[in-house]
C-alpha cells in the first residue's frame, strides 16, 4: 500500500513540475503578446532571421514564395526563385536578451530538401545567444526528432496544421508538404516543453478530432486564423472556428489572427442582400 502511495506521489509531483514549467513559458510569451504589435507574421515576434531561405512544398497560400518570385526576384538569394539556399551573411547577425526571433520565415528549415549541415549550422548559431528565444516553424516536424538531442533549449518547435482532414489537402492541392496527420503524429511524439501549432490558414475540419489533436500535441501556444490571400480554399464557417478556439483555450495560450466569415458565407450573405433588394 505504501508503494502505491509513493508511486502516486511521484506522478503528482511530475504533473506539478510540468504545470509549473508550462505556466512559466505561457507567462513569458503573454508578455511578448502584450507588447505593441510590429506588423510581423506573428505579433509576439520581435524580428525575423533567414540563414536559410526557400522551400519546395509549393503551398497554395505561400506569401513568401510569391514575394521571392516578384518583389525580391533581383535579390541574390532569390535569383533562382524559391530554391533553398544557405545565406552565409546571416551568420554575422547577433541577438539580444529578450529577442523572440522567427527563424526562416522565408522558407522551411526542416524540409527534407535542406541538408543536415545547414540545419546544424543554424542551431549552432542559435546556441550562441541563450538569452534570446527562437521560433522554428516547419511543415515537416518529423525532422525535429533527428535533431532533438542537439536542439538549443531556447527554441520553440512549431508546425502548421491547417485541418485534420488529409483529403481536403490532397483534393485541393493545398501543399506538397507531409499531410496534416503526419505532422500531428510527429508533434505528438515530440518530447519538448515549448511546442506551438499554427492553424492558419484554417481549412474545414472535424471539431472533435482537431481538439483531440491539439490535446495530444500539448502546445503551450496555438495560432488560429483564416486565409489572408483570397485562396478560396474550403473553409469552415466562422462559428465553428470560434467554437474550436473556446474548446482549446482553457489550458493554453490561443492567439486569434484573422477571424472572419468563410468566403462561402460571404457569398451567401451577398446573395441574401441582393434578394432583399429585389423584394
């Protein structure tokens, strides 16, 4: 009987430690969110850093590829389009205490098309600045496992999960990245206290299943938002998204990005307005 009580005590103590660690991380990033917005992709980010740029996932909604192929096409690193490149000059950049840096917002550092040596070079540079924090976001999170023992403690490991329904991604050619179910499995099995999920651009989903996925991954931070680039992909209705946010907000920090009616809702509303005018 004593042994059972001892075991229960160990389990409770472990849960208390995890809760304390989660609370400390949550409070830290709430302080970032309370700062004045700087117009970056994520409000909490104080800057971006692109030691590696480019990506081959060809996501329909990728603003970075469009930027590289238009306004930035004369910049040396984008002269071959969005082909991945190692940008040596970026390793001269230094970071300060309190910085939160989005690493490789103009690419995917952990795509299978990125050499391991490039990734290690980036992680080595991050390790030189232990008082700054770094956000890594990849649609290929299984590769985090490859570097987990070498990962600096001051990084957030994140992934994008637009939906729990793989079929939508395939039928609408949303991305050539690993399917959402693969990203979920990789993040769920990832032993890391600082995990983040971006549900943006949100696509239609099964409410119960997507909630279960978030609970399984246990991120301290979740971003939720609709597409900003008029992709007219299959979107959920706004009320469904608000319900999702409510269900996942109880024990994590949830940041709402662009929340609006789905484009199909807007069309229906337009039809109703036109019908009303005819009456």
